[in-house]
């Protein structure tokens, strides 16, 4: 709406109607140009001989009136009233602006990763286009309350100690925490600088202004120490502050690029709009952190006149993923089921071969025995994704959910695996003796290569008994029955071509895989490499007797296309089932306030990941049903 910022007699009258007790001159040529036809013979402005600048918040209100005055009432680009207003300010980034997440039905990134940004409402607390931009997420309240002793100074010591002889019971305050962002957030460790605390308030005493920074008219930020100074001076109580742990950050130019990609709405709003939403979150006794602030986002979308757009993307896959993130990250002291570590160990023991599991007589001896098992036998083993009620790969690393993976290397340095169940859209040609090229569907083995040494390598695998007998390639790992009984072998493309030319095999006998997964090993063996995910049950060992069936099922997959997407996906799930029992509860938990189970949501997350990262676009847009998942 750049046309609204140029001077005219109408604009000047509007300024004086909005602020009748002030005289004004344009303080920014970008916002209000001087009108050439309103000057005397000396070129001086007749209207504003003794006038003062408009402050930044007055400009925001002025622009809101201009936007509203230049739009039909039904257009909905700005909603103003005598007390509050908000409007879409385009790509104008300034301190005090609100960033509102834009949601597209055909884009699921924030459903697969960084779910806390989905339908987020953020307040810009700092902006320098040459440095960085900083903001705090306003609509992610937790149910975590901290005492004064929980806040540490730069030396790692509590700012205030209740056992101090000068302390009284009233010195110890309770502070409710909001999730402010992923940078120096709730779970940041010392290597990240620890958690950064930002306290939002509206106190306007001299002391408050000295220890605070004004972000928006009547909206101030300070740190915990500043908040305590105001409390100690009897100018505030802890309930006067909204305490945010962490912030969101953008490097120079990054937010502008994301605005150009239409990932966000940049909003100007008055302080009353901000405080209304924060107060509602604080005072709502029925609020559950798993609601994840969706109501606040919808309210602001409504103020922009975009309520239809908000309804169109409500109760979506990303909404459910956000609720699961909230259940995992900002819901404290909950009644959610607690995972019993000994049960996890029992599940892992069941996944090992009988000769190994029967030799374990106590959980205490498990780590040592598991480490020996890893060193002696994991190379060549097939692993699969967890069968837990709630998949550990629901919110991230979805490619590992219900995966089938072959371990091709395990030594003192690292463990390397290749995924077998993710066909891609490309093929790899191998020239044959007759001059033809035979195309092999390429499977996604993982996200890693070794730049400059191995860049997403292509490997060939087979599991055909005749080829094993003929020693085509080399066995991957060992078998308890001898090398000849190793189920899966690795070979070169020359060996593949030779076997096919000789009539010993066809293209369907081989898997062509590109890329791999890496688990580096650290100094403490029992906590490093892939062992940690085996101990927790995030990955499970497929029994040797089941590997042949897993391979057979996966071999029926074909090159990924729009037409083969569904069949390949379902085949991947069948291969996972063939690799072991589904030990999840027959009545798995539901996503909060929905009829979708967490196990169904995890499958849907894998489906979306397959579409977004392997097919190259989310083709299931609009097909997701809140009550049952994919249509």
C-alpha cells in the first residue's frame, strides 16, 4: 500500500483527526513526502511552522488509518477500532512489528520440522538489516513455573537464594514461562550460552524505563535481573511480567528472503492487541500447552480479515504435529504415559537373536553385552524403525520412521547404514554387452556423503542365493551360519552388468542405493554410535530369519512417480511389518484434542516427507482429513 504513504490534503487532515492536539511535519521522506502545492512563496510549509515529529507508534496508527481508509470495509486488509488495530504492512520490517506465520495447504515444512513456527505469532524485538533480526514467539505458553532460585547469573549461581539470611518467604516469586524460540531456548546447554530470558511488561516508572527497552508503545522488555529490581522497589509483582525462554533469530537478509517467499505476514498492531492476547493466555485457567496458541493466531488472522484463510488451514496435519511438539516440549508435570527404561531394555532384548538374549541375566550387564554384540555382529544386520506407541521420528528424521536399513560398516570410529525402503524419482544406467543401457531405480540411502571423497555414492546390493554361491560381490558383515549364509551382499556395477549379461540375474535382483546414514562414535562407547538408539528402542534389530522376507517385499518397489507413490509407500510399511512384531499398544494414544492416533500421525509424517523430499512436492494437499489422516 505504498500509495497510502504519499502526502495529500486528505492525508494531512487524517493526521490531525488522529492526533488533534499535535502539529506535525513529515519526519521520514519514505513515509510522508512534503506536498509541493502547499508552500508559500519562500517554499516554507504553511501548515507546520512549529511542529514536532510523530513517534514510531503514531506512524503505525496513522498507517493503519490510511490502509483502512483506502480499502472497502469488506476487503479485510486492516481492522481498526477506537482501541485496537492491526494491518498487513507488506515487507516492512521494524522493531515492534508482529510476524504472523503464513500457512499454505500445499506446504508442510513446519509440520515436518521446527513445528513451533507453525501458526506462530512473533514480536520483533530487534532489527538491523545489516546484522540480524530477533523476535520472541508470543503464543507458546507452557505450564512451567520457576522460582527465583531457578534463574542463574553469568557464573551459574542463583541470582537470589532463599537460604540467604536476609531473604524472606516473600522474596521467592513464581514465574510462568513462555517458549520464546529455539535460539538459547528452554533446553539450551552451556555450549549454546544457556537459556536467554526476556521479560515483557508495561510498567512505565522511571526505574522501569531505566532497566527496560521500549519495543512498542506500552510494551517493554527487560531481563530477569531488571524484573527483580522492579519487584524489590515495590513497583511490580511477578505476575506483571510475561517471561520468555529463548528467541527466534534471522541473519542479515534472511527474513526479507522468507517474506519474499511469502512464508510470513508482517503485521503492524497496537500494544492493546499484544496485551489482549498475552493476558488471555495468562488468565485462561483451562489453557493447555498442547493447544499451542492456535487461538491467538486465528484471532490475529481474523483482525486482518483473513478468517476464511485461517479456517481453510485449520485442523491440518501441521496443526496435529504442532500439538505433538507441544506435548513433548512445553507440557510439564503431565499425566502422559511415562516410558519405563527397563521395558525398553526388554524390548531390545527381544529383538536380539535368542542365543544372545538368553545369556542376559540383568539389565546392569546389558550395556556391556550390547556393546560386544555391536562390535561383533551389527555390520550386515538389518535394522528397522521403532515399534513404540509413539514413534521417536514423528517430529524429525521422519525418514527413519518404520524404515528398513542395512548396516554396511561398524568400527571404532562410526557406524554407517543405508536405507532400503525409499525409492527415488531417478534411475541409474548400466551399459550391457549388447550396447543397451539398463536403468536401475535409485533408492535414497541417507542424507550423507563425504564431500571431496565420496559424494552420495552409488552402491549395488543383492540377496540372490545363486549369486551368493557364485561369489558375486562380497558379504556385508557376518552370519552366525557362516559367510555363505550372509543374506545381503554388496557388489560393483561391473559385477552387476556381468551377472546380467551371463543370464544369472535380472535388474530386479539388485538394489541400487545412493547416500548413507552416519552415527559417529564418541569417547564413551556405551553412549555413542548407533548403540544409543538401539538401547532406547528407537531402532530395532531384525532377526536373521526375517531378512529374506523383508528383502522380498522391498524388491517389489519401483521408481517413484505420482502413480507409484501409494504402492511404494504401503510396500515400505509392509516390509517394516515383515521385520518383526508390532509391539505398540492395541489402543495407541491420540493426538491431543483429536481423533488421530500418534501412530497414524507418524505414518502421515513419513508420507509427507516422502512427497516433499523424494517426489519433489506435496501432492496430498487438501487430501488430509483431521479425523482420519490421508483420504
